[in-house]
C-alpha cells in the first residue's frame, strides 16, 4: 500500500503523513535528513534509520520516505498493516 502526501508549506506533507499514521495507531520513526523513517503498528519508539540494524528494519511494517521539509512524502506499508483494522482497510 502506497500513500503520497504532497501539500505546500514547510513540513506540511510530513505532518499530514504523521497524523495519518497516528490516527491508525502506527508509530513513526525519528527523522534523519533524507533517510527513510520506520513505521510499525502499535506504541513503539523507532530510532533513526542509521541506528536500526538489518533485523530491526525487516521487522518494520513500512517506511515513510521523501523530502520531509518540502514534500512529497510517501508512506509504504506492507500487506500485514493494510489488513489491520486500524488502517480502515485502505
């Protein structure tokens, strides 16, 4: 599942993507420049991309990528999250 947020204004797309995740109970990883941000269902603290080892990256339910300041920002979720009731079947 792929969702693109492309809104004008500093961090507008990023904030919209974070809110979309928050409304669905998906934790968002810490920002690190242009690196991906990890996504995981539930209440989690997800470190910056550079701090995640290979197994931690594989355990994620998806990623948030793009230009966090200017947009667009893209959420990529695996099927397991898409089928989760909190995502609304999107």
